[in-house]
């Protein structure tokens, strides 16, 4: 019974995060304004497509994974694991930040 409950909680939590990240990445704007526009990434800041929303949502998930690694590095008792998680967390967070800046540069 407990294993089933934790699976349901895990699925609800991931679904909630995906919906929240999709809203944060401009899902409403892409549904309203970007439906009739062609292309994957539009070089304008006033409208975006569904593809851009998916890419931004994935970038947010990458950043969350880096933040989760940083969180786990503080909870680790082994110094080597702590250092590895700290380096990996900052690396993944930096990659997400770099991808976000590249997307903004394309949009300008």
C-alpha cells in the first residue's frame, strides 16, 4: 500500500511541476498568439510557438535537476560524493543558464 501511494504522489508531483513550468515558460502566450505562426523559434519577443514553450520547459527542468544536485550535496556525509554533487550541480545549472541565454539571444 505504501509503495503505491508514493508512486501516486511522485506522479502527481511531476505533473504539477510540468504544468507549473509550462505556465512559467509562456504556454498561454503560445496557445493564444503562436498557433497560426510558422517556424519553431520566432525571432520576436512578442509571440512564441508551442515548440519554444517545450524548449523553455525542458530548460527549467534541467535547472531544477542542477538545483536538486546542489541540495543533495549538502545532505551527503561522504566528502567525495559531496564534492562531486556540488561540481555536477553547478555544471548542470550553468548549462541550463547558458541554454536560456542562447534562446534569448535567438529571440532578439
